[in-house]
C-alpha cells in the first residue's frame, strides 16, 4: 500500500519559508521545504489543510499565521460543515485551517489533528484510477467530484476537481507553470495525470 509520508514545498527563500511554518503553525517534518526557481503563476492546483479540534484552535493558528506574514483569503467563519478560513503563505501556498466543531469544548490549544493535501484534478475519475493502480486505497469517493484515500501515513490525501478546489480556497482557477510541491512516498518515483510528482521519501531533502 502506497502512503503519503509528507510534502515538500518548493520555495524561493528556504529560510523564510521554514520560519513561516514554525512561527505560524509549529509544523513538524510532515511539511518540508527546498529551494526552487521554477516558474509559477496563479493557482498552483493544490491546498494544504490543517484539521483541528475546535474553533479557538482555528483562531489561534490563523492569528499566528497572519502575524508571520500570511494573507487572509477567506476570513474564519462558521459554515454548514464547521468553522474555518483560508490563508496564503508568503511563498504562495494556500492553507486552510478548519474544524468540524462549531463550539469550543475546552481551553484553546494549538494541536493539529491532521494535515490534508488536496490535489486539484482535471478529471477526478482518471486521477483516482491512476492512484489506485499505484497502490493507494480509496476510503471515500463521490463520483467525479471528490476522492479521499486511506491514510496510515502522517499526511492525508484527497482529490478534488481543480475548479471546485480553487473555489473552495477562494482564488481564481487560472494558473500555470510549476505546482511548486513534491509528494513524499514510501514507494518509487512517478508523476500523476496533473503533473504532481511523487518521490521516494529518503530522496526529499528539507527541514
């Protein structure tokens, strides 16, 4: 079974990007960085989400991210699914911080329950088949709209239509060039139908 072990963000300034991840979210090795000068414009076709336990934790992480230089794209707010908002980091990565809870159940913490990578696909069904053929196991699937894979690794993976993912993030769908991300796997190297590169975990240098 293939598992997503982590992700590597490709950035222009490694020191600044590492500082942001630490100051904003206190993230561990699940998200690393490495230098890249690859050209990219607009929406990069993915989002990273931090799922937490309650609204006060969303607020805390959101506030420190803004203090570390992030730009608010969608302010935190209640919705049908819970509570959360979207930010863009100084390196351009789109981050969502959210909880399915609508009320606080205890003192505020900064504990991150899970890190979720959503890939925007031109055809979710095609990408789903590709990943199943490469050893991933589907946990939930909603036709050509959304797929969530089983995760025994530290980062969860899902597929979403590119337009729908951009809308959810609150940004225009247009974008070109590098995705500026590499996915760390416990298997060999491959590239998916939308150009996302998977590399063996031991080959990914970063934080």
